[in-house]
């Protein structure tokens, strides 16, 4: 466990910092997701939430799968292009392990919120 | 899922299969009810463990915890439910959660319960996320499946005995 998640986090970070210098707009990530809210047009959060399943044997955990999530908050209805990029990154790093768990609109802030959940080994 | 049913004699087998065909839906419903109960219990337990803080508007650039009033919306009696069983083409389906919970009163306002539940479960830009429904689903899923399997096996065995198998 950990390899897929680390590579996914690295990929997400690379994505949020812009792949090439020509890409001016970047996606800020909340550094401490529990308590920060970057002041940006769009921003994202990636985190591991809890253990989803495990294969136990010989008094040990042989394999553990963790469930995590990627959140995208955006003032743009289309997610300013981040939706496609995040989906593509998820697909590259964990195949079909992810799904869109919720998509909401916040009337108070005018933000659109996407939440993808994924399961990694 | 597949089950092995043992019976002796062709006539008995015919009787058992006939009875099984007639009662399959009832057996499935009973088993599903057991499983749904386990899921609902897990969800209730997790809803009760939601962390709260007295309500205050989230500070600039910060998020806040759900307020006790918001928690009360999802933990109050009759809020969490098991949907009416849908029987179609030999399948029985239901859902456990807040999907059809309706509305509740919160701080003098009427709010939709599923909206509050989703806001706590998935978080918002100003509220911290506490994925209690997803956690319950992961933890209870296996146990619910086991319970469903056990109930079906027990009921099928009873049916075989009734029909002299």
C-alpha cells in the first residue's frame, strides 16, 4: 500500500502546478484540508480517508485498501477544465478505481463542488 | 451469489423447486431486510459520532465544523431510513440512507435532510468533511452480505424440511 497513492498524489500535485510553463492558471490545493479554504477561482483537495477493506491472515494484514477522495471546488459550472484533467489523472494512476460520489452547488458561496472517491492498494 | 441445495428423491426435488419458485421473492425480501438493518445501524452509529462545534460563520480562508443543530438533523429519530422494497423481474432492491428523508426544522428554518447529510458527508467549501455514510458503507457492507447469505440459507433449509426434502 502507498505506492499507488503516492504516485496519485504526485500526479495531482503536478497537475495542480501546471504541466508546462505555458500553463498560467494552476489549481491551488488546500494544504491542510481540515481547516483551509484557498481564495481562488478553483481549488482542489486530495486525501486518504479510511481503510476500505483488508485481506487478513497469519495474524497480519496481508493487504490493505484505502479509500480516499479528490474534491474540486470551482466558480465555473464546467470546472474550468479541471474536471477532465482530474478524471484523466485518476484513470492513469488507478484505472477504474474511482467514481463521482457527489456533485453539488453551494448557493451561499456560488461554488460548484465535485467529489470523486477512489480506492487504492 | 450461488447456493448449494441438497435434497433426496426426484419427487421431493420437484416439490422443493416448485416451492422455491413461489417463495423466492419473499425469502429474498426477508434476507435483504436483515442486511439493510445492519447498514442502517452502522450508519446511525457513525452519524452519532459526527464531531461538532457551536455554530459560527467560517473565518476567511478557513472551514468550520458542523453545528450541533446540523448534526441533530441527521441523527434525530425517523431521519435515517430503509426505502420501500422494489420488486422487479425477480430482483428485490432497496436503499438505506437519507434519500427520502424529507425536511427538518433547523434554527427556525425548514431544511432538506438529504442536503444537510450530503454536506456533512462530502463537506463544503466552508464545512469540514466527515464521510460518515461512506465509512458505514465500507464497514457494514461485508457484514450485511454475510447476514443476507445466512438468512437465505436458513430459509431455504426450512423450505426443504417443510416439503419433505
